């Protein structure tokens, strides 16, 4: 019985010593408080104390808070409402452990131990509570159960079990413990931490994530999957739908590795020629032989490369440069598995660049903590996962965890750089930024990560991140990656369109990852009958966006492609996906975090009808030529689409905005008096000419004309408006001297600016001569203007009136005169 209660003699002595110290401190505290603080409020253990910081058993109790694992640590004083638990965290030798986290399991209520391992945890509810403890270098211990001040421990079962998570051993409230377990008295809790090995066991056999015949206990699927729920948020059920689970078996990856198509047809091995300056140089593929795209093994058949260091880490961790990624079996073929990620202990980076060192991709930059025979080890993002051989690792919630597999340099060219792009962006600011996990392992509402019947506990949904690591397969995720805006207006140059892409929601470049990925912006302008309007000016898509008549052949269309374009130095293949060869960067116009890109287009404008402008942004997984060679049938993903309809003046129909002109206007000197008129007089004939222009006149036609004389007067008379309008005025001279030919769109345009001065347009958009006008306008634009400097030909006077702020024209009048 004595042995059962007190354990070994060493344990009994330790417990007795702790009990005596505890009783002494309680007695001393009672005496001091009764003598010096008889009037203070608050009652704890029958002792009246103040709301000031005090020291109980070496622990400073205050109303301060700290933060561990992103949750509030309660280090509250004992006078606050609720229970207070006092105790100490020690190691196996009974030495106090400082900076240990003591937590009310599954809650944000926690505290940290002082330099001697003592702690107090206040403001706790009544009833049964479960506490855990963790410190760096130790397994999480617990849970310790408390019942109204009595502490019972049901911690790690030390009976020789060595499963991934050994069970909780409870016996109707009776404490079950072994040589490492410590108990607490009515008011004092003693918690013992067990240290884990700091040696990596290279002989460790990786656990399969899947249930294995004869090994039902040693897998992740058994506890972390719910096959009866197709929408399960448990880690295994999300992981098997993620690209990391299939990284070693991805057929597209293997076809690039082997140089085959998806049917297994293989391209010829690469041939070489002798060059006296460079020695052996690779030759481009023979156009007369069937070709199924590039492949690493075609160019380097005697090597295995370093692809497996990221795609097949379970095998590559022991032999990084001699792992054939196409010959994996068993557990090695499980890709980036559960066991692999939860055995990672540290990441080694270059201290200057903060990036993986040269030629240290994937497994080469990780440090592991694989357990010795007969034990297990799991590192995770929670510090209260107990019982089991688990420990807390903050690294699992940090972006650096992703760095080794998301940054790679081939030769002198950076190929993969998602982590480096994040590092250079504002997202890497620890105060205002976001980690990779916050975006790619979002909170989806999971409240447990193991089945309840397997010991899973209900937790705050803000503590459990998704293992469905969202990426390019998620259409909604990709749609929200950036924003797209489009502006369109009919100007003097034609239909002017501007499209702006802004990377306002992604912590790295868009697109990122494999350099074959790219975005294609296609801008289309259509007349009222669906006919595509010709592009006058603006960028067009290159040939490698697809030549042909297929729906996804975009070459030659107005638009822009956003890509990291590489060229094979020797074969001149462009753009190249064979980045394991000698390559060079040709261009990179991908959009960095918080950056924008604007493209401008000018289309021809039809005479009448509405104009429809459509901008589509597509995400394409690889260059179309390579996809065709390899038989990858991956449809483009539509990331964004915008449509704008712009009205153009109609012939013989009501104008699109007809209500802002007043018809009650009398203009002396004009016969008949029009609602709107251009008055011009050519002198010395002295005969005024009034051009009365119908509201729906064909803008390409001409009104009355006059010729002769050496000087010109010009006056504009406009009626009152029922709403504010903007007024534009311009003169278009003839194409060439002495020509009566039609005026082309390339002619110089002289416009009246807001300072009532005439200027050449010279490619600029026309600005209103008058803004916000609602009263009658009767203004002389110029008088006695000498005509001798002007070349002969037919001149056009153009008057445009639009509702204020609108860029689409509503009313346009035009007339002309001829100079000999």
C-alpha cells in the first residue's frame, strides 16, 4: 500500500519534501495575511488577499497575460472568480522545468511556469478539469484530472505499449500511474514531463498513412478518418484529396520525369553533337520522329536527379540523389505523407538569404526526429495533445516549414520560388502578414481531428487547420487569388479598353510554382451583331498560347499572357519545360504580391448599335504544345470574367440617353431656327451659314458647306439642358492638301480644350470643353480666323454632348466646310 501511494523510496522522499514545503508556505501565508492584511477583499483557501500581485510558492500571480501558441495565457491572481490551481512542473529527476505551458486542455486558458517550474492557473470553472503540460524537449504530459480540488492523473500509459497514440487508461476515477507519474494533493498539482530523444533514428521505418493488413494500430487512417462522412474534415480524409498525397504518383510528374505521354509512349533519347568550342552539346528533337515531350530521363538516363527529394521524400531521405521517382513501392509511394511531415523537427536555411542552400532541395534541408525502436514521436501545432508520445512544434505553423520544397535553383536560374516570393512580399511581416498555412491550410470549421471513439476531443474551430492544402485544383480559391477591373469608353481614337489585374489576395507571385503554369488574359470587343471588332492598337497573345481553331487556341487574339518564360540554351526551345537542362530566363511578367498590371487596347468602333467588351482571365497548367505532346487533358480554369456594354449612336432610332435636351430654343440669324447649331461665316462674302444638324444625324455624313474667302467665324449655339452635360468640340482637317477624299481615323484632330484654346490631339483622349453645363450655350469659338495657313480640302466640325461623367457618347453632330 505504501509503495502504491508513494512509489519508489526516491519518489516518496520527493513527495514528502514537496508536501512539507507546501504546508509551510500555506501556514506562513495564513499568518502573514491575517496580521498585515485583515481588511482586504477576496477569499482563497480561507485566506483574505488583495487584487495585487503576490508570490505563492515562488510563483508570481498577477493580472497579466502572455501568448503561447496563439492563445491567451491566464496568469491570474487568486482573488478572481473561479478556482485556482497551484503546482509545479518537473522533469524525470524532479527538477523544476521553467517556461513550461500548463493548459486547461482544448481551451485557451493556460499559463507558463517560472524559473523553478511553479505555476498557478486561476479563474477556473468548478467540476472536472483536464490539464496538460509541455516544454521544449519534452513530450506533452497529461491529462491530469481534477475533481473539486482532488487531482487524479491519467497520463501516458507506460505499460510497454508502443502504438502511434497509446490509449488513455482510466479506472473509474482512480489514478493509474507508473514511475514517471506524479500526483497532486487537494490544492497542489505536481506534473512530470518526460523528455523525448534528440537523436534521429535513421533506421526508423516510416508508418503508412493507410490501414495496413496486420498493422491496424500503426496508421493514421484508423483514428483520423471517417469513411461514413463524404464531407469529413478529418486530417486523413482531407490529405488524400490533396496533391501532396499523390506527389510521388502524379502521372503528369512521371511523364515529365520519364519523357513519355500518359499512354506510356516515350520520346527518343536526346542526341548530342560535338562542338569544338563547347564540346558535346544537346541537339533539338528530330522533327521526323514521333515526339511525346521532354523528360529528365531522356536527357540524363544514367542519373536519377533530385526530383524525389520533394516528390518522394520517404525514399529520398535516405538516398536523395539515387532515388528513381518512377520505381517506388509500398509506403515510399505515398508522397508527402502524414508521418513524414510530423517527423520534421527543423529547417536549415542560408543565414544570409533566408532560403535553402544551393542544391539542398526538399529532404536535404530538413532535420528529422525519428524515434528509437519501441517508441513513437509526433510533432504538431498543438501543445495539449495527450496522452501519447506527442510534442508541440511551433515550426509546423510557420512558412519556413514549406521552404525546402517550394524553392529550387537549377544552374543559375531560379525555377521554383513560391517561398522566396512570399519572403520578399509584405506577407512575410510577422505583425501584419500571413503565413503559408493561413492561406493554404485554412480554417474550415473542424472541431476535432480524431474520431471521438478513438479519443478525439472537441476543440475550438480556430485551432484546427485543414489538411486539404488548397491550391490550383480549387476553382474558388483561384478565383479569389487576384482582382480584375476593366474600363471601356468610346474616344476619338476608337473603343478604348483598359484591363487592370491586381494581386491583392496572394502572398506570392501569380501564377507561382512550376514555371509551365501561366495566366492568359483575352480581351474581345463585339458589335451588336456579334462580329468581333478589329484591334487597332494593343498587345496580342503569342503563338505558344495555341494556334488553331480550338476553343482554347488564343494566339493572335488581343490580350496578355503572364508567365515565367524559359528557353533551352542549346535547342532554343521556347518556352521550355525542361528546366533541368541549361536554360535561361527570357521574361517574367507574373504579378507580385500587391502589384498591378495594366494593359490597354484600342478597337475600331462600328457606326451604330451597342458594343460589348469581354475580358476573360484563364489559368493554364502548362504550355499547350507540351500538353498536346503528352496527352494532358487539363481544361483551362476561368479565374475572372468581366463584360461591359457600351451604347453607340443609332441611326433612325431613339438615342440611348434622349431626355437631357430642351427643345424650346430660338436662335436669331438661323433659318430655320434649330435646337442645336454650328454657325460659321466665311468672310469677306459676309453671308452667314447656319448648319442645323438633326440629333440623329449619321456621324460620318456632312451638313451644309461654304467656301471662299480668307477668314472664318465660328459660333456654337446649344439649347438648355434638363440635366448637366459635358461638351466636346473638335475639328478634323483633310487627309491631304486639295483632297476631297474621306477623312481617315489617322488624321490629326484639333480639339478645343477647357481653356478655350485649340490643340492637336496627338494621341491623347479628348477632354470636355465644358463640364457640367445645364444652361444655354451660345459662344463664339473664334472670329476673323485667317484661313490662308490651312491646306485646302474638306474640314469636319464635330460636336459631342454627353451626360456629365459618362464616357459613352449620346448625341453627336457633325458638319463641314471646304477650303479651295
